[in-house]
C-alpha cells in the first residue's frame, strides 16, 4: 500500500488520532505522495495531488485541523512551472506545517501552564496533546495540582492521557466518564482539547466535553480549551457547523434488537468557555472571528 492510502487508513481507523496528529499525518502523507508521482506536466500533477487531498480530508469528518493542514500544504503548489518545482513546493510546505504544528503544541503548553491552578484537581477528557503539553509544563513549573483523566468511552483515549501525564511526573487519577460530576468537588479548572473551533467560539471536541463544561459552570470553575490556530474553522466556514462524526455502533455494544448510537464529538457553546488557549495566547471565545481573520486568512 502506498504512503497515501496507508495514511488514509490510519486516520480513518483511528490508529492515528487526535486533531493535531491527524493534521500532521495528512501533511506528511501529501509530502510523501508528491515524491511518488510521475506526472507529465504540472496540470496533471495538480490533479493527482487534489485527488489525494480529497481522500485525506474524507478520512475523518469532524476535525477541521485535517482540512486546514491539507489546505495549507496544497496552497503552496504553483499553477505553472515544472513538475519538479511543484513537487518541491509540496514537500517543503508539508515539512513546514509539521514543524509549525509541533512548535504550536509546545507554545500552547507554555502559555496555558500559567492558567493551571497550583493545587486541587484539574479535570480533562480524551487525549489531547495540547492539554498534555499544558499540564506537563505546569507540573514542571512546580504546580502541585492533581490531574483527573476521564477514561473516554468507547475508545479509552483517557488512558493514553493518564499514561502520558504519569510518565511526566504529574500525579494522575483515572475515572470512568460518569464519575466526573460525583468527583468534581475540589476541581479548580477543566482543560480540554479541540477538534474544531467554530466561527462563534463554539468548540467541538470528544463526546463528554459538554458534560464537563456543564460541571464547570455549575461549580463556577473555569473551563479552558487548548487549541492551536489550525483547529479554528477558516473564514470560508463562517456560519457553518462542523459535522459530528458517528462511528460504528459496534465500538459501543452489539445487542440484538437494540439500536446503538455512537456520536464521538459534541459541541460546547462559547458562553461556557473561559478562554481558548492558542500558540498566540489565550483568547476569549467571542474574539474568535478576529483571531481567525488574523491567523487563518486565505484558507
Ligand atoms: C480526539 C479529541 C481531542 C482533540 C484534540 O478525538 O477529541 O481532544 O482531537 O487533540 P479522537 P490534540 O481520539 O476521536 O481523534 O490536542 O492532540 O490535537
């Protein structure tokens, strides 16, 4: 199987998962795919690259990071000139995206660490590399909080978070998702990742995020979203909602005669979010349009 199809399969099957990782995987795959093409001219090369880009974007529907990464790499491709020139442009843009993405996750960690409380519990859900970056930076800065990771049914990504935090010296407890409210006493802040930040500052993230936001609202503690710039929906999607992926019901249960639903993301409205922490600093959800205008222009 070629580099492209194996990336598409890895993303669709969730062997590679998380909005940042799938974005980098897609960007890398475009770079590798470009090196395998034997197109006769730039027009043919562009056609083949466009078909590859569509396959990658279609691999998972919700994370806007995927289409943003593909868009950022593809827009580097010239309309004219030689095939070699176009190939080089794609390879170079692919490397640049991955480098910028890694550095953005690091910067979100640095900027977000200041918002982590010095004691008490911090709750999170799923596995977000941006959240892990924030909590690990805060732990290294000597903050004495304890992380509570919701295990995240049905795929248990919370276990990855728990392992990553523990490996980095952050005291960590794992709980079933339904224990989050019962154990919320003592939580000083919630940190979650994002698959998409919509034009009005609504955040689409792993199913169960909205429940944590409701707990945070009821207990009057801040609810923070950690999201690099390429998790924001571009200006071309203003006014539109991201589709919410529903995966194979068998990931949840197979019971004869029973319908199973498996929505894997939910949407948290802007009024429930204290700040969105980006690599450029923490913004208020209501400033999303301004932020997008500045950092995602042309996508
Ligand atoms: C992953 C998920 C993560 C975001 C952000 O869902 O909801 O919170 O993608 O992750 P899934 P990151 O496991 O279904 O892909 O901060 O690593 O980009």
